[in-house]
């Protein structure tokens, strides 16, 4: 099946949501055309920031009606996989740069019944994924440096998506390409044309006065 037979998936990142009204924002996503809810977990070690912890993920999971897409920016992510599953994660992505035993970690995620993703930082070339691609359900390409929301999109990310699409197609795989960082209605169509399947959008969605409209626009750009 060609990846382009299905429309692009949109995964709003709640890192940019209103933390004082997080329940309201999650319910808005439940009612919207968003496909996944993207949750960034940071520990202040792997990236220079601390975001959500386990109690908050549990609270989100208790009301979220869309699949929870959990991006682990933490050291030794393999230690916490079972707990994140228990808290409601439907899919977990781990960094190539932070996983010493990447294949083992990916297989553990899948054994726990979740989809497994591998994340690449902006400076990491896609060819390092050659051996792990057959085991990953999706690859998350960071189009900003991880750790903080609201950053400017790195233009070279579009060519990186093209390279990864070629690699996936050469191996005849169904691996999805997810992109996260600085995505908005101005650059989304370029990423989709390059071969992206899933777009993570934070500020573009939650900083707009009509987040539902932005989500619809991002999805509609695939037509």
C-alpha cells in the first residue's frame, strides 16, 4: 500500500496546550479531527527541560479519546516502558541518540502491545536507521532541536523526509514518517509532498484562537 493512499495524520502536541485548562484542551482534541495526541516526556537530562511526569500522563489518559503518542526524551527509557503502557500510552517513540540497546527497546515496546517509534534529532542522518527500520512502526524526525516548544522549523528537514521516504520505499516497508517541530499551515504541505505521514503541531494549534480550524486545515492540505 502506498503511504499516500491515506490522508495525513495530525497529532497535536499538548506541550503547547494551556496547562491551567488541560482538561478543556484534551476534550477539544477529542471532538476535533485530530488523529493522535502527542505527549512529550522530558526528564531534564536527555534534553535541557522538564515537561510532563507520570501523574499528568495518567490524568490525560483518563479523558483522552484519541491514541496517546508518547515521545520519550529521557535517559534509559527502557526502564519505564511498562509503566507508560499502564498509564495509557498507545505508542512510544525513543531516541536513536539515547538508546544504547535500540533494537531491544523497540522490541520491548511492541511486546507490551504498543506501536514503536524511533526518533532522530536534527543533526542525525537518516542512514543510521537502515538496520532498525524493519522493526519500527514509525520514525519521528525532529524538525527543531528537542526540548522546547515554539521553535522555528529547520528547513533542511524537508529533504530529510525525502531521504527517509526513499529508504522506506527501497525496503518496501510500511513504516510511517512523523515530523515534529515548527510545523504550521505554511510548511505542512511541503512535508506531506516530501512523504510525511504524521504531522505533530503544537504552537500552531494551541496558540490559535480556533485550534479546531487549524487541525482541519492541516489535514485538508493533503487533498
